[in-house]
């Protein structure tokens, strides 16, 4: 019945852990579960007590982070997971094995293994972590879910050969797995290259067909323009100009009723007839000559 604020630090965090787990599993209130986890981790970060329960502060903090990771993943906020965890552990080398394992599996599931590339490498290089019983399993997890999916085969081989926790048989098994993964990677690259070549060939075929059609259309258009130009070239421009000038003289300068104007009018009519026949005649018809 003692108030929550008066409880020892680890006991308060354990109570928040229990609440966060209930919110995650029973009530499916993921946002509230994350809030409880943050409150528990903050209490452990600022307090110095170790608690009277069977669980230590480190174990409670790890469990709080595990629940928080699951709640963030349920809300599709998996991009925040690593930064959220590191705000309580500060450096990758201090991550608990369970938290690191969960992060590797999460980012592998969402096909973003590169997020854990540097974090996992830093954790595995730490001398203190090499003495942990979970080291070999985490090394295997890092190889299978981070290095090999990213095509880091040379780095994987160096890591296996330089690892002291594996015996010769385990090293050979891992090297065989790396070699098999390298072959599969090469086959996928060849298939992708072949598919890209086929796509490029199909694109070139389509572009070639379009270019051929365009060239044909331009050729026909050029022939039509040439034919039209040759037709208009045959028109008697001089006669048209002369007829226009004579019409101007008849209408403006001359009197059509006057007998002296009859020769000009007759000549004008003849010129218009010849120009009309030249304009509306077929293209192959020779031009009218004087």
C-alpha cells in the first residue's frame, strides 16, 4: 500500500514494467506502454538503488527496452527503435544481448539491415562482450541477418576467421555458408543484369520502330512539300502581276466604256484565263507559255 513515489528505484521501475507489459499485451495501448517504459528507464537512470526484488536494475531496464521496442514496432515506428534504445545505453557496446538481438531481427524483418551494420560491429569488437555467453549466437545472427544480406562477404570471412569462440568445425561451417551466399548473390546479379539487358533491348526495339515510323513520315512530308513547291514554282507569277497591274489601269486610270480601253480589257481577260488554267491544272501539266 506504500505510494509509488516512495518505493525503491528498481521496485518503481519493476512496477512500471508490469504496467507496460499489461498495456502492450492485454490492452494493446502501445503509446501508453512506451510512456511507461520511458518513465521506468528514466527512474533507473537517475536513481542509485538496486531494489529488493529478484531482478536487478540492469535486468529491469533491459526488459523495459524490450517492451518498448515491441510497442514501437506495433505502431510502425521501427525507425525510432535504435535511437530510442541508445538514449538509455548511450553507446552500442553497452547494449544488452537481448536488446541487440531484438534490434537485429527487427531491422532484418523490415529489410533495413544496414542500420545495424556499425552498431553490431562495435558491439562484437568490444572485449567485455566477447566474454558473454550470448556472444557466439549474436555473432551468428549478425552474420546471417546483417553482413550476408548486404553482400559483405569479405568482412564476414574476416570476422569468422578472427573469432576465438568458434572451433575449427564451426569456422568451416560458417565459411561454407558464406561461400554459398556469395554464389547465390552472384547468380542474382547475373539474373538482374540479364533482365536489364532484355529491358534495354526491348526499349531500343520500340525506339527503333518509332524512329523508323518518324523517318517515314518525314520522308513523305518532304516529298509532299517538294511536290507543292514545284507546283507553285510553275505558276506564272509575272502574268499574275501583269494582270493585276492591268486591272489597276482599267479600273483606276481607264474608262471601260471608252473604245480605246478595249484592247487593254481583252488582254487582261486573256491573262486571267491563262493564270486560272495554270493554278487549277494538275501538277504534271506543263505551264502555259506565251
